[in-house]
C-alpha cells in the first residue's frame, strides 16, 4: 500500500466541467519504500486504469489513478507542468498530510515564471488549426520563395546558398534559428510556422515542406469554417490552460473550480462557433505574453530547498 502524501480528485471534477459522461481521475503524491530508495529503483510515477481496447474511450464508471513519487512531483512543479500546478491548488484533497501542507506553505519557493511553459499546449492547438490568417500567409510566402529558387536555380541548390544567418526574415511566424545538435556543435535552420528546414537541406525539400503546410492550413481553415473536423475537447483544454496560466501569472494562484467552467463545457461540447474559440485562444496567448513581463513570480524554483526536503523525507523513510 502506498504511503500517500496527498490524493486529489482530478480532471473535470476538479475543474468544474464534469458531465454525466465524465469518468473519475485521481492524482496523488507518494513516498517510496525504503528498499526502493536504497536500491535506486524508485519509479517516478505509477498508474492504474481499466484495460481498454485500442482507441477505446473511458466510461463514466471508470476510475483512473496516477501517483507521483515526491521527488518527481516537485520536479514537475518546478518545471511549471500543468498537472503539478493543478494538484498544488486543488482546494479539497481526498487525503492530505502535514508534509503536503508544508509544501503548499512554501509556494514562493516553488512557483515560477516557468509556469507559462504549460501554455505550449495552447499554442500547439492554435498552430494545429492555423487560427491566424497570418500563419497561412507565412507558409504561402515560404513555399513560394523556395519554389522560386527551384525553378530558377535548380532543385539541388542548398538553403544555405540562398539564405544568410543574419538575413532579416523574422516576423511573427518566420525565424532563422540555431540549435545545438551535439555538444559543441550547432546547426542553422529556417523556421516557419513551427516547422524547421536545415540550411543543409535543398530548396526543393524546403518548397515541398512549406507547400504541404500551406495546403494543410487551407484544408483546416475550410473545415473549421464549417465547424467540421474540430477536436473540441482539445480546444477546451487549450482555453483552460490559457486561463490558468493567465491567472497564475497575475495573481500567483489558480482557483478551482474554474471561474469559466460552464464556458469550457460549451466549447467541449462543440456548442460555440470555431471562429469565436479561435479568437479567444489568440487573445489569451497575447495576454499571457504581456502578463509574463510583469509577473512577480520567481525566475526559477529553489532547487536547494527542494533537494533538502526530498533528502530529509527520504532519509526518514529509510530510518523507520
């Protein structure tokens, strides 16, 4: 039996968005056994759920459980991961120990501006559906540029032959970036709409990539206009994490149930126009960027405090 630090009813039941079809999710933090600690075999997390066939969906009667070892949970929290932040602010845990209350009492050591990392999901959904017309235009411009070089200079020409690292291509969706590929070695890339093409690639390869992106955006835009092919659940999650990020950056807390729970249910059930949800996500992303500039949250978590806490707690487990 796990030595539980805290156990929380999670997901839609925490957010206030549960419907008759919602299953039960629980998240918890646990202390590993002494043997696991000494042998360095502590698992970061453990999960249990009903076996479902591939592609099978959860039933309202299903109960999913996931538990994180203390050190893993604190690591997720310091990274600003959504699951850890949601657990941290859950108002009425099913179980809670003095250790959990001690962790919560030291939130100023743990919560950081890195918490905005979890809006990555929000941005991913925005990119997936090509929400901004400017993304479509950027992909079209990149495709046409590389196709011009293919037609006038041949398909084997390298991207590095036509673009310079200091060229001013930067706009909202287009950049020249450098990434370390191996220790001490980096590569230069042309990036547009979150897709990168190396300077070592040919202009033909680049033209093909951005032509496909442009065509995909066009298809998504047409389907979205008709409210077809939309993953409404994913979009509701995107709005949720955006709202949480904004509240955390501006107030230092996340309030549950979520104040816009009913609105999120409307999105999840596909009852709103896609264009309205798309615009809402874009506004949230812009507001989050601005809030991050003035947020009073720490730049990084107090790793020394976290390590000391985990060390003391795990030593206590071993000495029992």
